C-alpha cells in the first residue's frame, strides 16, 4: 500500500475514533437520517395541516399533548423491549409501527386521521431513543459516550434542518393539504429504506447471560415502581428540574409555527419557516462536537445548566420577534438550547444501573413526559386567552427550572466516575 493511502486511512481512523463511529452506531445514524428526514418533512407542519382540514386550536393542543403523553408511555416499554430482545430487533418493530402511522395519514385526508396516525408515528423518536442510547453505551468506551450521544444528536438535526425546508417547499408547490400528504409519502419510502439498512448494519445484541448485579436483575425489570427505587438521587433531582424546563418548551411548542405564520404583525411563509428551522438546527450542530469533547473530559453540570438557560430565553425572545429578521435571531437562540442536551442524556445513562440502562432511561422519560403532556394541553388554553400569556408563562417555568438545577443539580466527573 502506498504511503499516501496509509496516511489517508490513518487520518480516517483517527477521525472515526474521535467521533466514536463504529459499524452499529453508523447503522443507527443512517436510520436516524432516513426516518427523521421523512418525519420532519411533514411533522412540523401538522398544526397548519390540521387547521387546513378543519381542525381547531384545541385539536392542535391535543396533538402536542398526545406527543408528550405517548412519548412518556412509549419510552419505558421501548427501553424494556430493548433490554429484553436487543436494539436491532426492537428498532425493527418501532420502524414498522411508524410506517403504519404514515400510511394512515396518506390514505385518509382528515384531521381525525392525523390524531390516530400520530399515535403510531409521532413518538418514534421517544420509543427508539432508549434502545439507541443503550446501544451507544454497549459499544463505546466510557470516555467516548458523550461524544457518541452528541454525534447521534447532531445527526438527528440534519433531517430536522432539511426536512422542514423540503416540507415547506412541498406546501409551496402543492398546497397545505396535498403537500403535507406527499411529504408523508416520502416519509414512508425513507422509513422502509431505513428498515432495510438498519438490519444490515446493526449487529445482533441480545442480552448477555451474565450473573445479576446488586443494582439490577439479570432479566429486564417489568415493574416500574421497583425500577424507580433504583433511580439515583442525583437523577431524581435532574428529572424534577428537567420537567420544569420542558414545561417552558412545550407550553408554546405546537404554536411556534402558528405564531410565525399567523399571529405576528409580519407573518412569514411556510418556506421561510422551514428556513428558520434550518437555522435552528445549524446552530445546534455547530455546538455539539466541541461541547461533547469538553464534557467527556470534565463534569457535565455546567453544560446542562447553559442548555436550561437557552430553553428559558427562547419564549421571551419569540415574544418580541414580529418580523422574519428577528425570528432568525430567535431561532438561533432556539438552536443553542441543544448546547448540553446530549450531555444531559449521557448523564442519565451514567447514573443508571449497568444492566438496565435502557429501561431506566425509558422510565426517566416516562415520568418526565407524563407531567409535560399536561403542559402541552394547557398551552392551548393559554393560547386561546392570549398568545403573549402563553409565551410569558413558558418563560416563568424556565426560570424556576434553571434556578432549581443550579442549586440542587448534581454531576458525574468522567475522570473519577464519582458524584460531586
């Protein structure tokens, strides 16, 4: 082999090592891009689609409440199934369920069908996330796990950035109804491609037949109450403050597109909103790798705290954004809320018992999103009173959550793996 070829291979190996890339993780990342691209082409415009089909504000609020509630209800069984049959098999099931949901929306052009289909597809990320995080922790060394989670989060933002832009283009060409249904058609095709690819790339990872540890039974724990008793006190404190921050996010979440396209003094188009989403995702992508590198070498709390600050500031910034130019600034800020999100996920996995990490991760999201689903539905009632009241209430919850984590949040030092 020529010296030049050896140099290229050496540099490639160093890059893949730095980014924590292995065959199974690459398979997961490919799945995330394909399923995520199809999902985001249509999902971000569902509030507009519901209005076009005759649904009202409460239907939009119900959709967002369903998203959070189903994310909660799916997370724990998703983690349990992953612990039971392995990541590869569980992801196959999750993809098939999402594809059925896409098909319902394509075949039945009614806002009620959107709600039914959403039961199957809107929480795909939530149900697959515990399995994905568990895989990262099985195949990656301790000092590369935050990087692995960050690369996963970065990859998720690629379809989040491009999907709404393409979806906005579809709406611009074919209108709000046909354009969204065509976007779901593209989602179905890409989900099928992801299904085939993940089965080829991801290696089998059936649970190993090891002896039970003091922290978790060998068999995955079915009883969530028993699993809750194993939850680290530091994780419980993180959970409480995370719930408050998600109230800040979810109270206005479903209505951000309505604010931008309908409520402000200078409304924007669907294509412009797609561009704003791209701006948001690019902002997030730019901070992932440097933050992951630093978090793997130090403590995680400062990065998570900064994330909570950005979550808190976004609804306040949005309140004063009434033109496209100001909305660009607001969505840059919204992208920066991802500053420490992978670090938060990595901290959850660090604090979880070794033999049931997927289950514990799912339990965390189960508890969190059950509470947060109330915030999403409450956001609809606040919006009916006043869009401004919706945004201000979200900001107040963010302030409380950020201050709470600053005072009571705990951390893991990666170099010593001890609580500080």
